[in-house]
C-alpha cells in the first residue's frame, strides 16, 4: 500500500506546499503529525476554524488570511 501526505500553508508572507510519498504507514503518520504540529505552531487555534480528524487537519484564520492543512491518503 502507498501513503501520501499532502501539505499546504498560505500566509501574507507567501505560500508553500509539498507532497510526501511513503510505503510505510507509520512513517506517513509520523510526517502527518509533524506537519500538523508545525501548522498549529504557526497559526495557533484562537479565532480559527479548525478541522481535526485522524487523516485531515486544517486551520483557517479568515481575518488574517492564513490557512494550512495536511492530509494523509492511502492508495
């Protein structure tokens, strides 16, 4: 089985995105957790819309125009 971690982050200063491919589920989950923690640290959760599920994490701060998400997909 193949695992894909998709990451995107956008702020006033710029944007970044990346896709990571893994054959090992634990490595994919570890990368998902790492990126989720980075988003949480960069945006926080105050005054944000948050989706926090086992394979999808996203934060949107509409007032500041900042968002980030990470998804874990399995093929």
